[in-house]
């Protein structure tokens, strides 16, 4: 299982909830900080954060990482013993979903992927109106610098080269790969329905369906116990878990009974 963080995050910062949740269920968990461009983008305590490189670059980094995981001694031993099928599962959060999808569907990585589980994906882009509002808020004299520092900033928008390439075949999905899309209606004004594209071997979930007290938004969806249950059920549908419902707080994803 490979975890792919959101914009301006790292493999450590994005997955405090999911790494132990998956490891405790017996999954072999890997995480990668992708898309780091030294001297550009975000930084925390002087350390660059991920997701600032163009999506194609980040997806290429994922391709190398997947190859490394599949070639690891433990993976080869498991395959020789008949355990596993020589593929990986990918769990992405927001930008991480586009990196996973681009790798599978544009860079022809589908043969190495069994399932892609996506939190707050935007397969068809964040929406032209959102792009216009964001662009309008950036002073004209700063726009070139912003786009240079964070190419992903506009690549997520509807009509970008990345979104067009991802959907060039009429769907963002790669044949043979299973997809589970988990979205929230409170996705910071971004068009959450962009992540609910129907297709074969595709399951679409809105976390508020069946639990109208789930207030998790773009960040909180990555920490909510409801989301954890949905992900575990996607990975192992033969052994479904009960999905809890309570007051799910925004930003932190904590559930209050």
C-alpha cells in the first residue's frame, strides 16, 4: 500500500491517522514525499514540502517508487510464495489522487496497480469558476511567480493540460484498475462532484450520505474514522467494517459521540 499526500504536505505530515490504521490491519504501508522542488513552493522549518512539481514529474517519481516497492526483497519473496499478484494499491489525498491517476492512466502504470483509493479527488478538475476566483485573487504582478513556484496550482483546474490528458480517453480511469472515490460536500468550495465520475469497477462515496453530522472537509477527510472505515472496506470488501457516524469535526476529522 503506497500513500500519496496532498499539496504542501509530506509522507509524515499527511498520514498520521492512516499509517497506523492500515499497519494495524496487517497492510505493508509505504509513503513517499513526491514533487519536491528545492527552492520553490512551500517550506516548514526550512524543509521543502511536497507536491509543488508538475503532476507529470510527480507521477514519474511515483513510477520509480512503485518499481522499487515491487522489486524489494520482501515483495519478491511474497510473490514467489504465491502471496500477492505483483501489483500495489494506492491511497491518494487530493493532489495525490491526480498523481496516482496520471501514473495509471497516462504513464501506463496500470499493470502495476490493483486499486486506487482516492480522498477528495478532482478527476475532472476543480471547476472553471474556482480557477477564475483563485486567479482573480492573485495580484497580476505576482501570478507568474505563483505559477512558477507551484505549477500544480493551475494544473488541478478544469481544462488544464493534466486534466485533459487524464480524461483523453473519455474517462480518468485506467482499464483493469479498481477505483474507490471518497469525497466530502464541504471541500472548500471545490466541485466535489468532479471526484464522482462513474465507471466500471468504480465505487463512489460521499461521506455525508448516511451521516449528516459529518462535517469533515478537504483536510478532515484524511483523518476521519468514517473515512478510515470506508478505505478498509474498499481494500477488503470480503470483511466489511461498520462505518461509524457521529459529529465529525472539520479540519481535524475527530469524531464526537
